[in-house]
C-alpha cells in the first residue's frame, strides 16, 4: 500500500514562498517525525502563472492545467496551505479553486478523476481573538466542505496555527494528520 505522505501534495497559497505558511508546512514535517513526510512536494502558487477563471478560456496556456493534471494523476490527497486574509483563504488559493471551473466546463474528462480525492487545509493566521478564529475556521471549512461535496471529493478538515508558530500544539497537529491519514 502506498505510504500516505507519498500520496500527498501541498499547495502553498501564500504571497510569500518563504513566509509563515511555508514555515508551518516545514514544521509539520518536523512534528510528524516521519521519514516519508519530506517527500511531500510543496508547490508555491505565487511562483506560477495561474490567472483567474475566464469564461472564454483565454487563459488555457497558463500553469493551472499542468499543475492540476499533476495533482490528479499523481496524488490522492491535496493539502491546501494558506494564510488567512480577511477571514478567508488567500487570493492565490481562491484563484486556484476558481479554476476548477475549467474542469467542469472545458476539461470535463478530468472532473471524473477528482472523485474520491481528498483535501485538507493548514492555515496560518495573525489574530489572537478566539471568536475571530472560530469565524475564520468556520468560513474556511464551509468553503472546502462545499467545494469537495460538489466535486465528490472528501474534505478531511483543517488545522489553524498562529503565524508566530510559537503556539503550535504539536500533539494536536500530529493528531490532525493521523486523523486525515486514516
């Protein structure tokens, strides 16, 4: 059976490829203490040319289709890593999600290959207010739950960490990944 971590790809939606969200992804590898986690490829969406959805399909030559095809063909689990801006996912993450419309309208053959794929989210945020954190988490979970439901994918949940990363509960993070791994 294929090792869970070799079946994952992480898409970093931060505007900074070496910012807090990337640090969180690296911390996950350290916390899990599994030799296979280092094999999780991390793609920094900000380094790619992925443009917003276009009803006329004028963006068919950008980097979206090659990346999503790679994700579909080679991985069963996509980890979306995103900073939280204004109570929701980053623009890079949102644009990537919007481009799934290409699969529904133009590349319909790939839509069927999404069925059964898994998605989870790790997010970094700057606020410290617990009520705000609950709102952010609910917003993100709602987005991804509905996204996955529509595409017949499985949403495995989210993990939120303060951007300082000082408060990462290592046991909680480890349990989150054990849960999605199951």
